[in-house]
C-alpha cells in the first residue's frame, strides 16, 4: 500500500497541478498556475488539497465557498482530478473525505459541483459518494 499524504496545496505544487489540469483539458501556463495558487491561498477562503505520494502530487481538489441569500452556505468544487495512473486506489475518496471534514469544520452545510456530461466515470464516483445529479444548462460569457 502506498503512503498518500492529503495536505494543503502550496505554490511548490504548481507543476503537478498544471499537468493534472491539462489532463482535464484546461490549458493554462504553469507560471500563471503558480500565481493563482498563491493568490487564491492568500486572498480567499478556498480550500485546495493535494494528494502527495512520495513528494509527487497525484491529485487535487479545489473548492470555493458558495453562498446565496436563500440557502445555507455550501462549498463548490471547482476542480477535482486524480492522475489516471493512480485512479482506483482510493485517492479520490481520501481527497473528498478530507474536503468534507474541512467543510464541516468551517460550517458549510454541503458540497456542490458541476461535471461535464461526457465524464461518466466521474459521475459514477460522485453518485457513489452520496451526490445526486440535476439536469441544468451552464451558460458562460467571456469578458
């Protein structure tokens, strides 16, 4: 059994996080990923956790507070990935479990997320961990 350390992300993790994000199709320059980790960690209440195996980050989960006027505060998963060579080993479960623990500690009442329609494997993972789906349409506008 490999030793997996779940810990807060640091700017030193940027190359791993950049590579993991690229695997999901999110192209963003490594140096900007480093800046974003620093800025998010310093300026927000976001939670960024990584799964570290022997000094190599093999997964991460990033969540932001999601507060509305008509509901209790929840945390919104903005990014969640485990390297394909490390999937099926409980790393995603451990990241999710630690996010849940941290969210409760900060008085969030739930966790929400969106997931692309083509990510069937991710959908099975979420449903196995107590999430339920809603049919919604996501709109974006680039500024």
